[in-house]
């Protein structure tokens, strides 16, 4: 593990950069200050990049638009690889008809609807249509009543033997420097324990997430894993997932892993990033371009 002072030196070493989104490019306060210079330098050096995110709450277009509205114009929908995209691929292959029930917002249901399947939020599943439910998906931690709809989810899964997909494996996400909120992956783990069934998961640290992004690149160019680096703020998802897939990894300290906790967490978990860097901001000098 090497400590790096300037993220620019990471960019210089690799052809393709995989970035996590929350905690790396943006936080609860907005864009990480100065992150625009990183994408300017990537463009100037003709380096490729992808946002590899567990965020299945919105479509790639909506996610890109969110960055654009914050002032980061460089990110376009084709640069986003979301765990929701793997969910769609599974549905295309495995679920041919029926109702796909979901926990999440209407926007998050985009991934189901693009598969041509009929979608309904869990709140609209009744005794009159439960027999038509062919799958259930955990998409987002918003858009439903936590008490009523989580209880209903438990009882649907007690009555129905159907595939259950977790489209975002994150257990929590930071709300502020000191507070976190429960993410949909944490909710799914709780319900999985209650119903005693194993759910299908898509998202980091699962290697399928990285293989999906890797295959997208290999469709138009040859690439070696050693030419790619994964940049993330969370040891158990970004760093562990990148390591398992054979990528070099960078732990940045602008999100889930705080500077004062980094060394202790790395030692306690045994999850070792290739590099540790305070931020993914590339500090440029007049000779950088």
C-alpha cells in the first residue's frame, strides 16, 4: 500500500479509471471541491473513465444529469455503469412475464420497465394480483412506507417462491460527517434473515459488476486489467470488489472512510488498497497540460 499525495500521479499510471460516485466524486454537500480538474486532466490526457456505482435509484441518464446540474458536465450516460444495469440484464434473461414488485422510487423502476415487464410498487400488491408476481426487487431506500411495505414484503416472500434481486448492495451511506442512513442493501439483508431465503445481489463487491464494465470496454478495444484502477471510498465494496477482480485500487478519504480511521480500518478488515489518497482531485500545475 502506497500513500499518494496527488491523484494526478494515479491518472498518469493507468489508461482507464473506474470511479465510485458517492464519497469520491460527490458527497452529501455536492461535488467534492476541485473534482472538475480531475476530469479536465483525464480529457487532456485522453484517459477513459467510468462511474461504477451501486446506485440503482435512477437511470444512467438521470444520474448523469444529476452530475451535470451540479456543474460536472464531463459525465455522460454512456460513462455510467450501475448495478441497476445488471438487474435489467438478469430480468431480460430470467423473467419473461408477470408483475415485478419493487421497493424504491418510481425513477428506480426504470431498470425494470426497460425490460418490458409490468412493474408495481410493493404497496400496490394485493390479494387480487399477488399470484401474478414473478419477481421482487430491492431498488432504493426511498419511495415506500418503511413499516407497512417492509412488512408486506416479508409476507409476499413467505407466500411466493420467486427470485428476489438486490440491485444495490450498500448497507449504509453517509448523510453528514457524523451520520449515516440505512441503504436498501441493509434493508434487504434484514428481510433475507427474516424469511430465510437467499437473495440475488448485484453490485460491488460482486465481481459481476466489474466484469460488466470490463466487457463494455472490450467490445471496442483490447484491454488488460493492469491498465485499469478502481477508485472508491469504502473498503468492503469498492476496494474489496476491485481487489477480487484483479484491479489495482485507490482508497480515497472523502466519504465512508475518514482520514483518522483509515489505517485502523485497513488493519482490522485486512482489505488492502494498492494506494491511499486523500482525495480523487488532481492537483495541476502550469505544466500539467
